[in-house]
């Protein structure tokens, strides 16, 4: 809802106030950054230049929070006693001076003015003094010694919570940990899965070329295309004709593993919305067989139905179903259980994930195990069960599926068709694979495959 504090004296939206409001809403866990930002931009309709400024400032502060807080803490002993509103203004100011082309004087003056508009009068001297000290020091930032405090150094250098750096360091080693962190910077690619029931990859690439869309085929994944500089994808004739759907390359690899050897049969996708994996499996199976594509929420099931309709896939049966609910036992040849997870593999797409408290992860493995165990009842003898997540956390990945095998002797590991060593970064059994962003610029992902014994 519009806030009159956002309007400046000339009745134009104040871009810094808009950014501040969005950031405080995200800080208070009151909304996701992309939704909160879009709502603010829609409500206040800033000019294009201000819109770009606001967008960069919001996402920049969220992506660089640890670095910005390190700068702030270098100039004050207040620590956590800084009011959240004041800390937010400081983060915005330091980001403008360190990473944008904002003149130092403008960053300081506008930050002080913003504090006054918010009636934070007692903080104006503190803000002014801290920011000018940063300027006097040449905006040089002293980081922890990487030889003595490696995790602290990486946390600040790559602006990632210390607990997450330690998790990746412990789980995957220092080299891979730093490569994951480095991969989080910059924009992730947009990958498409070609709908081979309607068009070939070569034909789609030619259509993109004619439309001025920069696109290229993946070197490792069949019928996978990356695109750049597209604008609104939904306006492309190729989208409207159902020639592709958006799906990260890692998820496409998961579908390849799932659909390997399948020419029909019954498939359950138990946590399917918005439907990307169901669509890919249907295309890989030539739109034969039955794919029961499930979600708990009717409006998300409708998204699956709309996507399948646009793509012309008739084998998909969108279904409202609780992944923990009752099911018909041993009815499916293949069950895909892409479980709800912490999302640590998709941080570069959703930077808010870094701001989640570590405690929120603790209950996930139990939920994932219960969904996996219940989903396994659907698998018939000789059928396969794929367990996957888009996270990089062994407690949610290998630990869950290995616990399942220990408790369910009727299942056994099933080697994957993705056992090619060129996509592996760590030592794992051939029925598991962890995909890392730094390997082929995909999302972080985990895929495992087991089989119900005959």
C-alpha cells in the first residue's frame, strides 16, 4: 500500500525510500524480495532510471549483506545494538559507495535525509560520521586473514552466512566450497527444455535466431538450450506455440536419469508443481504412458494443467494430492520424489535463501524422509524411485536416501545413466550424484536412484 513518506517534495517517488521499505520488509520476513520489489514498483511507478536504481540497490544489499555489515562493524562498537532501520540505511549507503557509481557526497547526504524523513533524528550524526570515516579511509576494507580465519574470510568476501560457509567447507572441502561461493555471484543462465514432441532443437535455434534471441545448445544435455537478452519469454511465438518450457539444466539431468529406459508406463511426480519435470519426462517418453503430476494446492495443479496444455502433452494428469497422504500401493513404474528442501543450490536465483535462519533447516530431513517413505509405497516391483533436491546439504541429500535404504530392504541402489565422471565433482556411489554450480553453470542439485526388488 502506498506510503506518503515515499513521496519526495516534488511529488516524485523517492527511490531510496522505496528501496528501504522493500529491504525492511524482507528483513522482517514479511515478504520475498522479488514479490516485495515488484509490488513496490507497481504501486509507486518510478521512472525507468529510478526503477533500475531501486532494483540494483535492493538486490545488491541482499547479496552483499555480510560484506556490508563487516564494513559497518569496522567503524562502530555498537554491533547488534544498531537499530534495524539505521543498519538498513547504512547498508544501502555503503553499497552505493562501494559497488555503484553514486557520488560519495550524494550517498551520505541522501542517507542522512532518509533518516530524517523516517524521524530517526538521533541517528543522523552517527550515520554521517560513520560514512565519512569510510570515505576518509579510501573505502578500503580489511578482511580477515584467509590463512588464519579461512571461513570468516570467505563469509565476508563472498557475502555468505558463516554457518553456510562452514557447512559447505565441512561437507565438500575448501576448494569446492570456495568455488560454490564464487558461482553465486552474477546472473544465472536461463535454460530451456526443447519440447521434442513439437519441434527439434535445430529448428528452435533457427527460430530464435530469426527473432533476434541469443541462444545456444548445451554441450552435455540433449535438447537443452540456454538463452540471453530475451525480455519477456512468454511473448515469444516459440513459447506460445509450446516449443519449450523453462527448466534449469540440473533439473533436466534429473529427468534424463528418471526417464532412462522408459517408453511408457505409469509415472508419479509426487511434488510436481509448476510441472517442469513432468513436462520433460513426458517429452522424453514421447508423450506415451501416464504421468500423474501431483501437488497439494489446487492453484498450483492448475499451473501444471496450463503448462501441459500449452505444450500439447496429453500423457500428463494434473492431480491434487498430499505427498504424505494415502496412495495406491505398488502401482507405478517410476516415482519421482523431488522433495521440498532448503534450496541451497539455487541461492543465485533466490538470494533471500541466504537470509533464512539455520534453524529452519533442522526439520527438513525428517519431512523429506516421510515424503520419500510414503512415495515409495507407489513403486511396483522392479520399478524405480528417484529422490532429488535442489539443495547442497548432505543431511537433506545422501543421508535421507541412505537412511531409507537401511530401513527398507525391499529397495536397492540403482546405478544411474548419469554416472559419467565429467559431471562429477566429489566421490559418490554410482546411484547418487551431486551437481555443483561451478561445474557446468547449473543449479546445485542432488539426484539418487533406487529400485524395488522383484
